[in-house]
């Protein structure tokens, strides 16, 4: 049982780390700011989400687990808002000049 | 090399870097960044004193930690006041420079 | 080399790389962005040093509130860099400055490397007296009881800094609305964030102040989070910044230092020393003072970030 | 398991930080802001992983604090940059 949980943790965290790498590569390789924004949001949502999912079975208390989920939700909210704001700023600039 | 020693060496390097920025950069905002790096290097040195003072069941000596917390607040106050002064200087003289002759006469 | 050593070394290298960037970057905005990233990395270093209270403070201040302060300043000062470019010291002075800084770093590094391990410590002393304060978090005990005078003075410094910033207002704007004038357009996404985040932030802040007695946390960290929530509301223009002449604002600013001072003076009467707590009442009194300190911090930090008023109140 | 968590923390931190250091040089301030946003999320992930591995008490609260402030720097940037751009756009149209 314990081994099964550990395998789950390892798989989820590896997947999360891969999304972070994808986000960084996207930030470096994509040609314009809007596509880079797309790469960024994937890393934020899925990267952190999968790492939190992997850490959940390792949490030592219910409150600890709830805090992990809260961290993920807050980052989701922050990254969604920032993505909107940056996209607006980019569109604004595209029109203004 | 242990984590505290490594953090201490990082702190020492940060003090040097911050001092260099504070001395050399002509732009006041960049001097402020240097000042903050210097401060945070000193705080890290306090941090290793705290960590090496781990005793009595505490992972780190609480006294240097409390001093660092106080220090962070005071450094923030100093930074905020300097930024306000700098922005006022810019509003009043149209330039962000510490040279005494600029702003007093406009021949520059 | 173990995994944890590799992690510590990469963290140290990253901190230094970002710090070097903030010094050598040509662009002030890029340097400030580097500093925000630096604050985040340093708070990870503090977690590795097992100083979670400091990590929390650094996270809230280093990469949070200071970041907003410096980013707004960098954006407002853009275009001033070209003018000061001529003021760079000559190559000779720069080499001299670099050599001096290297000497300072080398001296500090030598101190670090020769530091005894385990070193001098006040931890046993703090542990011995911890029970008298009835607190579980030794850092809070040092801040609020053993070295309470430092903390009281720190709060006074915070208050004086607010007065200093306000005193920069032009005569006609005295008593006016804090901070620069803001555009009136409300951006949908930002307003959404500013409505959703503060309720959560307030709960987390109260949680951090409350557990600060026994676990990492405390008045400053909680107050800084509350301050950040208020600033988000102001930045989203859901609420106007307060006028600095407003009585409620001024009361909130002095509440922390004033209550702390009053409790300190009461120490003369009930425990024979300034800032001494009567036996058995230490914890309730400390929590009582912390509540007012949290309020003052939550109000002072936005005032420092917003800056002096630049328009009259009506 | 401890070693794995620490390794994952180092990996996440290194990938996002290398991205950040590359992007700090440019091309624009928007990209710099995005890189810091990514570092913020990666830093939170690394913090949670390190906390789970070393068992530091209270580290989740640091992560909560960082998560609450995650949008802060970017909001300040967009917010203080926008009115300036409006003025510039207005001038260009005149």
C-alpha cells in the first residue's frame, strides 16, 4: 500500500516537473509574447497542480493537505488574472502604436 | 560544505556586491537596490549565526532570527522613505540625480 | 555529494546570479524585476536555514511589498537613466571600488569559514525562560518579551517613516488622498482578483498572527499580508486610498506603538520594570499587543508604498 | 523518498530560474514580468517539495503567503505601466 502511494507521488511529481520544464522552454523558444504567455500558464496550472497532487498523500495532517490545495487554488487565481492583465496590456500596446 | 556555511558565503558575496552597487551606480534607484542587497547579505550572516547556535531543542537560535525580522522591517522603512524622496526630487527637478548642481540651475 | 548539498549549492548560485543581475543590468526595470525574484529565492534560503519566521517576513516584504514599491518607482522614473549615464565613475574608480568590495567579501568569508560550530548561542537562555511567557514560538518570545524594547522601537521607526513620507507632500496637498492619481478605468480581471483574494488573505493573515504565539508566524507577517490585500483593492480601484488627514487612519497608525507603550508602562506598576509582563498574564497581554500591532502594520505599509498625497482630499 | 523530493525541488527551481535569467535580458518588460511569475510558481513548488522532504514546521504558511502575493508584482507592473501607455497612445493619435 505504502509503495503504491509512493509510486503515485513519484509519477505525479515527475509529470509536474516536466510541465515546469515545458513552461521554461516555451518562455525561451516561443516567438512572441502571447504564445509565451500560453506556455507560462500551462506551467502554473498543471506543473504546480501535479506537484501538489503528488504531495497530498504525503501530508501529515488534514490541515496540511488543505493548505496545499489552498496554495494551488491561490496560484491558479493569481496566474489566471495575471495572464488576462498581461494579454490586455499586450493588445493595448499593439493598438496604441 | 554544510548549508549554513554555504549561506554564509553567499551572504558575504552579497555584501560585497551590494556595496559595489551602492558605491558605483550613479542612479539613486540602483543605489537603493545595492543597499537592499547589502542588507540582505548581512541578514544571511545573522542567519548562519542563528543556525550554528542551534541548541536546547531549537533548530536555530531565536535571538538573531528576531533581530533579522526587526532589521527587515527597518530596511523596508528606509527604502520606502528613500523612494519617496527620490520621486519628490524627480518631480521637483525633472531629473533623478544626486549631483548638487542639477536642478538648482537649468543650464545643464 | 548528496542531493541536498546539490540543492543548496544550486540555490546559492541562483541567488548570486540574480543578485549580480540586479547590479550589472543596464535597465532599471529589469534590475528591479531581478530583485523581486531575488527576494523569493532568499526566502527559500531562509527555509533551508530553518528560520521559517524570517522566511515568512522575507516572502511578504522582500518579494511582495518592496517589489511593488520598487516596480512602481522604476516605471515612474523610466527615462531618467540616460541623464545619469554620464555620471558613471571612471574605470579606475570602478576597479578600486570592486577591489574594496572584494576585500570586504573576503574578510566576511574568512569569518564565516572560521566560525566555531556549534557557535555562541542564546538558545538555552531563551528556552529556559520560554515557559514564563507561556508562548511556544521562541522567536515571538524574543520579539515580544525578551527584546520587546527593540520591537517597540521598530514600530516607532515604522510610524516615523510614514510621517517622513507624508512630509514630502506639497503644501496644498496636505491632508489629501495618499499616493499618485490613478486612472479611473477598472480592468475586469484585476477587479475580480481584488474581490476574491482579500477574504482569503484576511483569513490567512489572522491565522498567521494567531498561530504566531506557538508556531512560525506573528504580527509582522500577518500585518504585511493584510497590507498587501488592501493594496490590491486600491490598485484595482475598487476603493480609493484614504486621505491622510482622516482620523480613523491616524488612529490605526498609532494604535500599535501606543498600546505597546501603554502595556510597557503598566509594567512599572504591576511587575516593577518597563515592558515587564505580570506573571500569568504574559501570553494574553502579548496577543493583545500583537492585535494592535498587526492593525498598525497593515495600515503603515500601504502608506509607505503609496507615497505622499499629490492632490487635495476633495 | 526524501532524496527524490529534494531532487525534484532542485530540478523545478533550476529550470524556472534558468528561464528567468535568460529572459531578464529582454526582449521586453512584459516578458520579464512573465518570467518572474513563472519563478514565483516554481519557487512555491520547490518550497513545498523541500518542506515535505526536510519536515520544516510552518513552511506551508510561507507557501500560502507567497501564493497570496504571487500576482502582486505583475499587478503593480501592469497597473503603473498602463496610464503611461494611455498618454503615449493619446499623443500618437493627436
